[in-house]
C-alpha cells in the first residue's frame, strides 16, 4: 500500500509541476472559463460515456458507482480500495480568417479515492471544474494591435461522495462538492501617434475569488437480460447552485518593452462596491445526464448517454458583453470497450482493455450569433499493471476533434488530447480463514 501511495504522490507532483495552464483555448475568455470534463480517462476514451460501472474503476460522474458488488475472485468478501489519478496534454491548432497559430497545455485532471464499507461506498477527491488560459489580440484598420487580452486561473472542486446498494444491481448516491478558485484577466488598450505606439498604454485588470457549494445525485442499475447479456443504465442530476465572487478591478498606466513585459507606472482601484460589483453571485447551471447500454460482463460493452446543461441561466455581470449569449448545452456520447480475455494469465495482450467512442456537443456558448459546437473521436487502452489479482491498470487515452468556427471572425480549434491515468486497487479488509 505504501508503494502505491508513493507512486500516486510522485505522479501528482510531476503532473502539477507541468500544469501551468489548464487550457489554451481562446473560448476560455468567456464566462468562468472552459468547462473541464468531470470524468476519468476511461470515460473520456469512450466518448465521455460514464454509465458503465464496475468494482475496479472509480467513476467520478456518478456517485452511485461507489457502491456495488463484491469481487468473485476475492470470494465475494469485499471490493477493493481504489485510487485514481489522471492528467492531460492538449495540442491545439487555432485557425481564423486572418491566420493560424498553435498552442499547448498540460494539466492535472483528477485525484480520487474510493472506500468500500459493506453496502456503502465512500469517495473523495479533487478535480478542476473550469480552466482559463488565453492570450488574444484584436487589430485596428491599419493592422496594428488595438487590444490585447490575457487570462488565467479557473474553478476547482473538492468532493465527498456516498453510494448505497439498495439491491443487487441497483445503487444510489450523492456528491457534496465545494467549488473554489481564482480568475484573473487583463485588457490593454493600445494608443498610437502617427502609427507609432505611444510610450505609455492603459490596462484594465480584474481579479475574482470564487467559492460555493453544489450537490450531485446519481442512480445506477444493471441486470442480466439473458444468460450472456447485461443491461446497464445510469442517471445523474445536479440542481443549479450559486457561486460567490469577490472582485477587484484596477486601472493602470503601463510601459511595455520589446519582449512584451509590462511595467506598472501607477495604479487606480475602482470602487466596485459603489457599482454593486464588489461581491457578485454566479449561477452554476443544473445538469441532467442519462444513458443506457448493453454488453457481456467482463468482455464487451456499448452504450449511449445524453447530457443537458441549463447554461442559458448562466450570467456573470463582471465580465458580460453584448456579443455573448448562453443557450442550453447538450452532449451526445457513444462508446464502449472490448476485452479479449480478462482473466488470461498467460497473455498480457489478451487482458488489455480496448476503448473507443465519439461525442457531439453544443457548448451553449453563442458568440456573434454563432453557436459554438464541439466534436471529438476518442480511443484508449487499459494496460494491466502490478499484481494481476488486484486488477490495477494504467490507462492511455487519445482524442482528436474540433471546436468553434471561422464564421463571424471567430476562431476554429483543431485539437489533439493525450490522457494518462493510474487506477490502483488494493485490499485492506480480509476475513480470516483460520484463528
């Protein structure tokens, strides 16, 4: 157990050391950033499908998954204690009507632990919810920089989950999630004298500290429909909740050197209390996801899941603008997995889990009357590691896709995502055979 905890900590600090920006998407400019996928590499490798639950993988999207059946290979005495940690690397090609560019980001995705206690199961962990990381410029009629926009930060979640198995195959659960984070953005307005930048420029900088609670409820049901095929379904619902944002805004006169470094000459803080913006409330939209699938236990599975998010209720008075609106978002995920022979002790290749999926997403973001949509195709492998009796694995994921459009002077992103996670299992509680 100590060795596994050491491995988890080493991987966590390694990922964190390279996780300066959670995203490089220009669309993280809007709202409170780009919404991160709340799920494991296993889920993402199946197009985001999260209805499948078992006893050896953590499912971050459905709290009902923390309860479940004991392992037959352990004499039906217990389920394993599960650890999981994951990270992501993204390479993005940005394209507009006026040119193209490239960006990349590396980020820590999640850290979670699941503990079985009889019919109950407990889980806790940490994961990023939204990410902000952009550097954008707008040009004037002469092709010179008019404004430069930068932003960083995001919102994180610490969660505590409880699942309970009502009957064989039927489980319910709930998450309590504490959201916290910080978002910073700045806008520099450039002034020129006969086409030459003046010595000093003006900058507006906003800083917001965010915090709030929300809950998530889940239901998982599975049953054998004949001797070989199993039906699996899942449902999750998160009611809308509020975030409190403590805000600051400053205006500065700055000088910018040839390498782009900014030097503040003087600062003026805006009285946000007078305008009612010192403390604002943001609405986290309600979310509903449901899906169904069929498969042969420990062999193959295929399913579909539909998710809706009431992003039309979202508002952020501090960063609102006339060109941006929010519609309800939706995602359709299709995916599954295949295992040649899960209990083969002579062939490593036969125990590999092969995953694939596809997703179609309407992000809910509407800019210049253009609906921002996203599409992705994903593939993945689950590689057995360590003692075969513990069924631990390392998971590799790969996704290609695109987001946005070049219409209405917007930006289209073509991205490639690489994901890596460890799913480590151990047995803490074991009945004595002999006294």
